[in-house]
C-alpha cells in the first residue's frame, strides 16, 4: 500500500496545473525536485514507482525548467531593450523637435496659435472640444494647398460665447476631392529641454510642455540662434 504522504503528494502534483490559474501558487522547480525526491524516498518498496510515471514527471520538470529559463531570458531582454531605448531617447536633448499635438491653451482671452501641416490638399475643417470632450466650435478653414498653415482661435464657441480659460483639444480634418475625411494634428516645434521617464513611458519637454516621445515626427539640429555660444 502506498504511504499516505505519497498519496498527498500525488494529489498535489496532479492538481497543480488545474489550480494554478486560481491560486497562482505554482511550484517552482526546486520545490518540484524536493517533492519528487520525497516521493522516491517514501515509496512502498513492494510497489515502486513505474518507469513510465517517473519519465512523465521528469518530462514535466524539464518543461517547467525550460519555461522558467525562457521567462528569465525574456525579462533580461526587455530590461536591456528598455535601457537602450532610454539611452537613445536621451540623445534628442538639445535637438530641435517637431511634434504632433492636439491641445491648445486659452489664457487671458487669448489662445495659442495652431500650426498645421497639410500633406494632401483639400478643404480643411477644425473642431475644438472643451475639457469635457464636448464639441464647442467647428470652422471651415477653406481649401488649403499642401504645406504649413496657421489658425488663430478667438476663444468663442459656435454661438459666439467666450469660453473659460483652460486647455482645449482640437482635431483637424482634410476633405479630399472624393469627400473622404482624413484627420491629423497640429505641430509644435522647439528645442528639447529634457527627457522624462515615467513608468515605461518616455516624454520630452519642449517649450515647457510635456509631450509623448512617440509624437515626435521630426528631429534636427537646433537652429544656431537657439544654441548656446
């Protein structure tokens, strides 16, 4: 007859896979080996473990070890990749960056100018939403050729009511000859003053504003007048 401790082990071993998703207490490879050795040491001499069962358990152990090694290797790769990305991002400090954005600040009855680049000529619309996401202003800017253009919001909604100070969002839309709409953002440019790392996100500081690193659409040398002499 098998020893009770061995029966208990068998129950634990059999249920490990099915219960791991709920308990999240999977046995690591060291615990696995200890239990396997304990089973061998405490087996009933009259009913020793058969070779097939032993091979199956060793196969499961080998699979567990491989998965553990793969997980550790992948984590090391991710850490090295993140370190490299941060190093590369830091290299843009002092460079001139062109960044795509869709925010506009309204202060002292004056809004920031919006500069945008039209890649495909067509009729351009601008839609401005308040901090709550409500559309407050939609304006047809007319037909625009490909190139850089500007827009100055007067701070009023569609009914002419002056809006409160704050940060608003805008969306630019170009309508092509077939009537299809294509959205795009405005652009801001300036020397990258700093790079910030927050959790796994990377940000750049341009003109005192924080932008997502992924929003950079062009990097170049800073104009001479902005470089220190």
